[in-house]
């Protein structure tokens, strides 16, 4: 649960310029228990817009980019570059 977040009070991560290549959210996972760049577990009302979300670990089995778990609802991912 994200306290204070609601339909009217969302939590946004987005490129200020509107260019999805200008902002890169990246993580290099090396263990199975943290195998993601973004994980929303029971989190609601998040917005990810106009950015790149990318794993830095292309050569291993730990390359999950977005993981939604535990009834995460009302989240929006739009105009992203995902790799």
C-alpha cells in the first residue's frame, strides 16, 4: 500500500522534456531475489511515462524489467522504451 496515493494523488516518474531517451532508469541485478528494475508489490497509483526502463544485465538470467505483484492496481506505464 502506498499511503497518500489515490486517483487524484498519483506518484509519477517521467521525463521532464518528454523525450523517453533523456531519462534512463536502469539496474544491474546479480541475484534472483532482486531480479527486476521496477517492482510494484501491492503498490497503486504509480505512473511511469516517457522514459527508458532497462536492465543493465543483458548476459544473465536476471533481466526482468518490470514486475507487478501482490495486487498492484491502477498503475500506468505509457510511452516507455523497455529493454
